[in-house]
C-alpha cells in the first residue's frame, strides 16, 4: 500500500499482524494513521511510531472515524474486533451509507468459513444475491490493490434493495 502511495488508517495496534502491517508501511515511508480508544492507549498496546494517532473515547467512535476517513476497507485475518469492523463496513455499504470497496484477505483460507456463512445468509434470503458484490476476496496481500481497483461500483441507492425481495434474491 505504501509503495502505491496509499495511506493506511487502522486501530493503532502495535503488535501482531496489524503492528507488522504498520511497521511494513512505515518502513516504506508510508503514512499510517491510528485511531485508538483511551482505555487501549492506557494499556500501552498502541503502536508508537505512527504518522498520526487519534485517541477517542469509545470503540464505536473509532469505527466511525476509521470508516469515514477510508476509501476502502481491507480485512486481514483477525479476531472479534476485526469482525466487528468488517460487519460495520458491510452494513453501512448495504445501506448505501458508505460506498467503498471491501476486500477480505483470505490467506490460507482464513475466511472460508465466514464466506460460507455469508453465502448461507443469501441462500436463507437474509441478504440478496446483489449483496455478494459488496466485497471481494483475495488470497494474498499483494492482490489487494488490484481488487480495490476492480471492485463493483456501489451507490447510495443501495438502500432501495437493502431488504430482500423476490426481484433481487
């Protein structure tokens, strides 16, 4: 992402996969912005070398700011916080409130179960077939920029087909 001149906004973690992602982008002179709730900052779990760090009161504010400031969402393998952020983006996109690409990095099949679950939601008519176009899946991080560039256009009219009907099922 840094090599392509793209800045990154994320939850400001200093360790694990997200910390490694930030370190990699920073090592290429990339801009990496973090948004962290005060209680996590207090635990000293925050990356110390970010381009900018915004400390907020609550997790929900963090999610809102991260999404508002993002042109795309890239989801690396992760845990419950990652899932929450992904589903927030999917929900806002489904409702036409945020329109950017969503890319799941499915390294080693990490998201296979989730993708099966999402297809099941469509089969059970909790989502329509058009909703499959809300995200794309890649196997490796190197494929993310191409996936963003090839993502299906989404618009504010998405709210008109947010409910599953016979026409879009």
